[in-house]
C-alpha cells in the first residue's frame, strides 16, 4: 500500500487497485458477456427512448443562446469601461 500525497493524512490508498462495489462489478461482468448483436439491440432500444427536440425547439433555444451571449458581452463591456474609467481617474489624481 502506498500513501497518496494529495490525500488527507492517515488515508492510505492501495497502489494500482480501485475499489469496485460488488453490485457494479456483477453488472460489469454481465455487460462484458453480451455479444455484439445483443449490444446493437440494446443501443437501438435505448435510442428509441430518447425524446428528440422539434425543429422549432432547436431554433428557439439557439436564438436564446445568441441573445444571452450578446447580453453577457454587453454587460462585461460596460463593467470593463467602468473599471477602466475608475482606474484612469484614480491614477490621474496621483499622476
């Protein structure tokens, strides 16, 4: 066992071994057993459960992203101007 320097004192982490809870280990063994045909069937069944957005929803969310990006850019530009003006005024008093 090797002590991990970034871990809190007293905590010992085994080298090159990770703890895997028994339930997830059994699930991993089951998943490893499936053949490629079963895997493709499982993927298709999971993809069929996905609720895909409509064209209108995609368009509206895209427009909202562009609007929020523009508002954020305007906000930070104003903050930058305010800080620049404040610093120039402060340095002008002492310069």
